[in-house]
C-alpha cells in the first residue's frame, strides 16, 4: 500500500506544469511568433534564437513573472515565414519559477535552426490568435509578440487579420528587425519597418514596436519586450505606438512581390 502511494506521488510529481495547471488563471497568455524567413541569414537567426533563450532565463523576466497578480504566465512559441512551421511549435507551458523558465528555454535551445521562404505576418497572427482562443488558460491579458524583418508579402492582408485579433481582445506587439534595408524602406517606401509595424501589424491597448538595428541589440530588445509584456507596463515614450490613420501602405509587401514576379 505504501509502495503504491509512493509510486502515485512520484508519477504525479513528474507531470509537466502545463498539465497540472491547465485551465488555471494566469497573468498573461503570451505567444512568441518568431520570423525565420530567408531574408535573414543563418547567423542572424541564430543570434535571434539565442536572444530568446537568454531573455527567458534572465532575472528581469523571472521577476516580472513573479510580480504579477497570480505570479505565473502561460507561454508558447513558434517560428514562421511564408507560413507557420509546425515542427517549430513549443506548446503552452506555465512559467511560475526560474526552473519553469529554464525548462522552456532549454526546449527552445534544442530546436534545430531552419529558415523558410516568403513572409506572412498574417499567417503568424492568425495562428497565434487561434492558439490563444483554443487553449485552456484564463489570462488577464492575451498577447501575440511578433518579430519580423519585412512586410507581409503572401497570404491574407495583414491589416484585416490584425483587426480580427484585436477585436477578440488580443494585444499584438512587434519587434522590427532592421539589420539591413529589407523592411519597408527597402521596398521603396520612405517609412521604415518600424513604421510599417506600427501602422499595419500591432494593435490593442498599449501596443508597441521595438526596433532592432544591430545583431548586438537582439538580446536587450527581446528581454525588454518580454518584461513589458509580462508586467503589463506602459511602454516608454521612445517606443513606437500604433498610429491612426495609417501612414504606411499595408499592401507594400504584396505589391513589391508582384513587381518582382512581373519582371
């Protein structure tokens, strides 16, 4: 009898927190939607990956989690380019302790690095929205965190998909990767990629964009972004906020791609 009880306790202890806390209230349901399109080279994608792995284990991130009303969040991760890569998906996990965060970061670090063609921000937002609406957690806030280095150029127009997510109560923030002119300015627009993200991608109360200009910026920008999203704090004035009305042509990526095909 005692042996059976010990066995049951051991098995229960071994169950992942994602199962034990399924359906639990959390401070935020956070989706990390990470661009791995081929406009970024392998080294840039690797540095981006390392930035997420580092940020998820940083004391600032852990303290932000602990500082919430419930002291825990639910988090998931996937990579996207022309579509979402199913093999890249890390399913929802509760993070409440430093050990939880390290476990999630180690899963991410173990993933092989791969890139894909094209850029569909709309596919990333649609997938993130569906994932949030279908999970079993009850977050006080729901956030999709989109990183990218270029405008949408395939799939549904990004504005409409963004608006549907926002109407469902989801906040969309952005990390505009501006290492080279592959963003909006690189497509013949006077606006930068951060302007495109501000006008066409982000949305919801307090939505913001953080730009990344050098590979060395990745780790700091990612950590800062995660801390803001977990804590629910208002962005600093230096961060770009959503603008109304749009100053940027939200179809510029699709138009540029069509021009490329017509050559």
